[in-house]
């Protein structure tokens, strides 16, 4: 009997109570939660310490991918341009000079393209605008020929700034333009310049004498022209051209009336015009 009671007590002691069973499960759950927390904590610490670097790396990868897509498609490559303001040069010449053909729109430097276009002799200034997806607009201001300058057998255009420009083949501007013949036959290069007063002086002669299509110039005599009789009339430097022309006309009329053939008429000083009688008279 005693042994039976002892054995029953032992069995009873071995059986856990309901509250203990619940408590035991709670401890197991808490231990698992603590273990999970210890496992996540290093990742959180790493993120807090490196989040800016990770975000930067992800941003860089995204930009690389976007750049790859942009440079891959032809939609962002230039194959033509809108050319404005040209009358002497062709659009093809200006486009070729810009050196933007087949370039990605993201590689085009408008300032470089502007310098390339302005290197053309007939271009005074240029503006280049680039917009997405592949639009290029080039506006040019060309050098408009004011007169034709002849030195030896070479012909040049001169614009209103006195800049020498190579005549454009296929563009007819020589006919009807005043021609200044340089009897010194000096060598001229593209973009050389000359005093605009000389150009303006020649134009004034042409305005007073529209039939006069050629005016001559050299460094010693300055501006001069020939009468229909072949008499040279020396005007000198381009100052006071109207007064000099008036004096020259009066002297020529007087010489014609007296049937005198001059070797030349010199009105460089309009207050004291002179002439020399041709040999043989």
C-alpha cells in the first residue's frame, strides 16, 4: 500500500500542470523571438551605416542603364539639321561644317559646332541650338558682298566690314557690283581686311557717277578713275569725295572747252586741282 502511494505521488509530480505547460511554451516562443532579433540586428546596423552608399550605388546603376538605353536608339542621333539665314552657302555646306552628323545629341557641344560653322569664309556669325530627341538648329549670318575687289587676275568679295571673302561659285554677284581694281596687285588671303573708308569712298564715286563700274586704287594715288576719254582723275584718300568730284568735273569741262588733253587730273587737294598736259601737245 505504501509503495503504491509513493509511486502515485511520483507520477503526479512528473505530470506538468496546465499553467506550467503554457509557461513553458511562452519561454520557447520568447527564446525564438530573441534569436530572430539577434539575426536581424546586424542587417539593420549595416543598413544604418551604409544606406547612403547603397542608395548611391543603386542610383548609379540606374543611370548607367538609362544611359545605355539612350545611346542605343537612333532616335537620339543626329542625321539632319534645320539651317536658317543662308543665301550664299548651301544648307549642305553649313551642315557638313558643323560636324554634328551621326553624333548622339548628348555628345554635341553647341559651342564647338558654332565655331566650326563660323570657320566658313562666308559666315560672319552662327548660333547652334540642340534639343531632344535629336533636333539641331543652325542660324547663320553671312558676309554679304558690298563690292568686288580685283588684284591681278584674282577676284574677291568685300563685305561691309572690309573683310575679304572668296567668291562663291555658282552665285552671281559680280555682275552689277562696283569693282575696285588694286593696281598694286597685293596678295590677299581669306579674312584679310581693308579700311572700310576706301570701300565707302569708291561707293560714293559710283553713286555720283552710276556709269562708273570700275574704280582704281593704289597706296600712292589712293582712289582714281578714268573718264570716257581715258583721262585718269586722281581723288586720293577717301575723305571729301563729293567735293573732289565737283572740282574734277569743273576742270574736265574747262579742259574739253579749251581742247586740252591732260595726262591726268589731280584733285587730291580740292582747293588746288592740278593737271598735266599730255605729251605731244
